[in-house]
């Protein structure tokens, strides 16, 4: 087991980063979240499906977790984690995490043929669980029942459902594939990964196989730590560049100790977030995942908050992209278990029990 | 050199040396066999091997004699030795490294002064050349273990007419020389771990100078970087380090647990764990030959965590007592000490010794993050003209 990046991972990182620098700079993402000034609704879908096609098809990120014999690249979670770092850095509006990580991981034990279609990016899927569900409360926000192969009920807060061709719905230990349920996008705190309410009304469904939702969510939570690392890194790097250039009192503001010390502390938090993310990617045990989530969620959020504050007034404006990162960071703090949920889980995992 | 070759060396060494024989003789032979610190060059107690192979040696020789009073040797092993290795003459390396490693000669550090703490380069202890000797006058402070030491690493001012960083020279100081006076300095723990050292007309031969005249600042940087790596080393095992005694007490005393304490302990446990992981990642980087900037941050994390964990422990135990305030000499630097009260008080020093946390943040900000330094008023002024 290593906590370093392999050469293959660094190559993968640089192809993803180059593509995103070219096709998905912050200004382009900001443009995608423009809303109608009078109605407050997004003008377009936030997802950049052309970009996704290139990422999935040409770079091949969609099939990383799928074994070669099922049409994928047969890579490991460590490689998917590196892609997530880069997508986090760009708050890229593509369904990698929802389709290629969560939905794919749910399908893997079934070896269903759909995996091949997800792997080459021809189709995308979403796992219909609330993004607020966790390995410890996997059915939070969901009330779906199955009756004679038809699904009824509602799941709130589903990420990636509005961009999915296929919905994968876990019900009572089984996984069902659905096409054509009602997917209603509500205004979402995270502009670059909106959530939707999915409603089934005696909707025809195909049983795909068994599904351990808690295990899928745990796997996802472990990898989400890498996305959070990417968010934190962008915030730190962007803030460093800004405080070196911004002058007040005839000096770069980055020469004031009040600012330097905050950034040194933030850097230290990010260094530890990198170690925690790498550890959870190479050893997705319950402890590693809970440690990475309880640390990295806070670091990403703190980095975004520091970035906003240290940019001063410009950080508070819609035209500066830092708010996209703040919204992503706050949403992922809540997603797949809050830091407090993960710490509570550690109490029994590492035998630090609470009061009797 | 790889693991198998190292194991062969150890086996060959053990075939010739009887671990049950004289302890000192065994340790000297181990040094001569290159098994003291394998990453040092051959002839100086090492084999020029990758540093991580030292663990192999330690494992293989786990049941053989060790140095006596190992805690007293930290400054020699961690700071003096790498500096002597980098800047020492052939003769100095031959003279000092072996008895330093075997523990026959204990070392201390004469750097800080009452008027030169964070701003070490402003130090005022003078060394004046007199033929083949230097005459040293001044006062040093926070000198851990001076009362046990045979030698010290010393930085003194040799030229007051140039700006402060340029007029310094690095020496090895003979702690038995006439004019060296060691006085204990009592700490908030009640113990005297460190000392004031008064140097009055101390005569040091020129062959105790380490590095060129006027190059003392650069030599001292080597020492200080090694100190921070040593202090910030961190535990290798999950749940180890300062949090271990707290978790143990937590498990033994369910009657003392509260919900508030529980949440805070879990937070400290997580921070301990991510700090440990980042230390492990740093060690991996170093052994893969990718020295990362992460090292500068380890001591900062370590200081913060130790203080938080030890403060937590006292509160959790609801312990209003203290084991013993008797004024006594410490045998060695010890962060764990006798009990929770001692640990709490001793940890306060962690953010001061070896570079305050504030100075370390400046170092991270300037050297790692590339942020501009504060405007300086003392850079191009001769030392003698600085206000003080």
C-alpha cells in the first residue's frame, strides 16, 4: 500500500487537467450557471455533456472502475480518486461521481451488461439514493416500495438523476433499473451538482441483482474525500495567487503575517487531507473512509471559506468563481454522512465508546 | 544496497560480535561495521544505504545492547551529527561521530540567548580570534541537558561589523573547558530540564570550528532543519503517540465520560490519525527520493495536537492534583513524563522549542507557499548598529 501517486495516476491526472483547463475553466462553469434574471431558473442544464463525452470516451474515465472483461479499464479506486481530485479542482459539471463511481459501484456485483454501456460513456446512470444518505443511514430521504415489479414512492435530494439515462433504485436489498420516472430538479445549494426529487408511481422496473447500499455509499464516501481535496487545493492555490498580487498599504497583502499564518495553517490542513484521501482510496476500510470524510469535508469547506474571506469583496460577488467552490464544499460536507456522522461511527470502529 | 544485503551485513557482524559481551565494545563495533546509521557514508558509522533500511537493522539487532540513557542523546544524534557530517573536516568526523553515537559523549546545543530567540541571527555571544584559538564570551539559554554534556554545538558572533547573518561562526564547544558555567533553569513542570550556560573567556582551539569563519548561519540551518524533523517525527502506529494514554484512560473510566468530551476526543483522534498518515506519506516521499515540503509542517501539527490532547486529558480526568513539584534535574527530554499534569505543562513548550509555531508558519508561508516576506529593517545594517 502506498500513499503516493503512481506514474500512471500522474499521467491520467495531467490529461484530465489539460482537458479541463481548455474546456472547463471557471469562467465557462460560471456561464453554465447563469439564470434567467426574472424567473431565477437556470437557462440551461448545468451539465457539460460535450465535455463529458470527451472525458468518458477519449480519456476513458467512465470505465475506470469496470473490469476489462465487462468493457471497462479495470483500474483501481486510486485512479478514480485522481480523476475526482481534478474534477473537484474544476467543479466540473459532469456526472463522473454519480454515474461512474456511485451507480457503477452499485452495479458491479451484478455484472449487468449495462456496465459496458456506462463504461464507454454511451449512457449514464444515477443511483437513486438521497445525497444526504450515508453508510450509517442508507435509506435517509427514500420511501420506495416494490410491488409486482413496479416501484412506487419518492426519493429526495438525488444527485445526477437529471442527467441520467438509467436510474438504479435500491429497494430492500435489491437493485432495480428504471427508465422514465419523474425527475424534478429543485433549486440546489450546489449549482454544479444539482439535486432532484425522483418520484415513482407504479413505474415499471427491471430487477438487476442484489445491492448492499451501505457498502456502495461507504465506497463513494471514501472517494468523495478526493474530490474534497481537489476543491480545497483550488481554493488554496487561487487564494495564494491572489494575495501575492493584491496590494494594499503599498505591499502585497500576502506579506502580512495575519494572512500568511492563516494560509500556512490551511496548507497544513490540505497536506493532511491529501494523506487521508490517498489512504481511503487505497484502503477503503470503514475506518479509513470515516477518517477521510470527517477530516476532508471540513478542510474543503474551511478552504472555501478562507478563499472567500481573503479575496475580500470580490469573493462575495457572483462573477468570481469562489462561490461555486463554497457551495460544492458545503454540499459535500453534508453528502454521504456529515463529519459528525463519520466521527460517531469511529467511536465503535476504534473502540472509543460514548458515555454509558 | 537493499534489504537482503543489509541483513547479510548484520548477520556477518553478529557472527563476529558477541551481544552478551561488553556493551560499549559491542556498540563501537556496530558503528565500525556501518550499522549505526546506515544512511551515513561508509567509515562514519554507515553504509551509504537508503535511510529506510535503518528499520531493518533495528529489527535485526532488537535484542542487542543499546546506548545507555538514550533520551540524552537526541541532540547529538539528531542535530550535531548531521551537521558534523555535512560541514566537519575529516578529522572532526573521525573524532566526534563514534563516541556521539555510542553515547560515550553527550551533546547539547548553545544557540538561543536571552536577547536572541526567534531572531537567532541577532545573537551576541562573541568569539574573538587569538592566534590558533578563539576566546568566547556570552550567555546561552534553554540548553537542554547541558549538565550531562561533554560537547556542545555553538554559534557565536565573530564579526559585529557586517549584517547579522554574515558575522556568525559555528563551533564545537568543550563543555569541560574553564569558563563554562552551567546553571539549572527551572521549568513550569517543576523540573530543570534545561539550563543557562555562561561562557566567560572560554578558549576553543580553531580546530573546533565547524565550517568557514562567517558561515555559521548556513551551518546552523542544517542543524535546525534536522531538529524540526526530529521533533515532528510523529507516531508510526494508528492510535499511537500522545493520544494513546488518553484513549486508554477513556476506556478504563466510563464513569468520567460525557457527550461533550466524547465529541472532542473523537475530533482529536481523527486529527491525530490524519497527522500520522501525513507523516507516513512524508517518509514514503523521502525514501522514494522526492523530498516534499510537508516536513516543515509536521512540527506545527505535532505541537498543536500535543497541547490539545494533554489539556483534554486533564479535563477528562477531573484531576486537580499534581504528582510532585520537587525541584529536580531531568535525566532527559521527556514529553510523556510522569503523569497527565506533567504532560499538559510540558506540551506548552512544544510550540516554542525548536522554532516557535509563529516562526514555523512564516517558514511555511515563505519557503513552501512562496509568499513575500515582511519588509525588513535589519537586513543590510551592520549587527553592531542594530537597536536592541
